[in-house]
């Protein structure tokens, strides 16, 4: 006669083993399936690299003066007044990077706003003037870009870095020689601050008023003294004495 209790224990052990084996098999299957999905996902990533967004490609083309790349993207409907993630317009980027070929293409595009500004209120004319890019400045002037921008003007920026050729061009196109920034700073003050003797002389010869004061009462001579520019101090002092003798 079969021992019932022994048989029952054996059956229970066998069932437990079968359940454990089945569970193990299911776990292995799930792991295999997960591995398959992971491999598929990895293969997909390798086979299909992430493509740059059109705006990123456009900005890169502007920075590297890739006029063909810019023209292709504009022909596909991209906006020539697009901005980067810092809010800087394409034309301002082109001026800042001295991308003259792209600048010419953007300026020639009838949809481009040549007066467009970044978040700091700077436009392409100002950036070109600051960087000494006379060709870019001339391109903008040829398209009737505003020379006498309110607030900080291109003449301030050209004078700040002593770009006499651009100062002259701007003055020849009726730039206001004593343009006042929001705090009353003039181009002469900026030239004096930077120690640009030839620029100071050029501005004075074109009628700049060396007695003008900014909002805190500083003249161009004060700027030269504050920033320790002895040659400018000497030149402005001599001009001031000449004025007082008349």
C-alpha cells in the first residue's frame, strides 16, 4: 500500500519545483525580451542619429558665414528674422561674427528687418561698428539702415573701439556727433574712455562738444582722467584752452 502522506509530500515537492522552474523560465523570458527591446532601441539610435533642428542649422550657417547653407534654409521657408536661444537675431549674429557674405544675403532679403534688435537693444549696425566691420556697415547704410538710433547709437560703438574709418562713414551719413546714450554718454566720452586719441580728434574736428556732461556730471575730459589716458587728457585740455581763449 502506498504511504499517502509520503506521496502527498512528494507531490507537493514536485509541484513546488515545477512552479519554481516555471517562474524561472518566465523570468528568463522576460529578461530576454527586455534585452531584445534594449538592443533594438540601441540599434535604432545608432542607425538613426538625432538630426539638428532647422533653426540650429541656420544659426550655425550664419556663424560660419555659410551663405549657401543659409540660402537653402531660407528657400525652405525659414524666417530671416529668426533668433537663437538667447534672443539674438540672425542679422545681429552675422554682424557680430563678421559673416559678411551671410550678412549681404540677409540684408538683400526683402523679409529681413535690418533694424531688428537683440534683448540688449543692439542691432546689426551697432555690432558691425563695434567690431570694425566697415563692409558690413556700408551694406547696411546702402539699405538705408538708421544711423541715428535712439539711445546707444552705432557712433558710440565705433568710437568706443577707436574705429576711425567707421566713425567717418557714420558722420558722413549725418550721424549726430553728440548723440546721447540713455545716461547722457556721448561718442566723444567713449573715445576718451578708451584712449583713442585719433578718434577723439576726429570727433572734435567734426564739431563734438567737449563740455557736454553725462547724467552724473562727467565730461569727456573727466572720462580720460578717470581711466588714466594721459594723451587724451593732454589733447582735450589743449582744446579746452583754445576754446576759452576765443
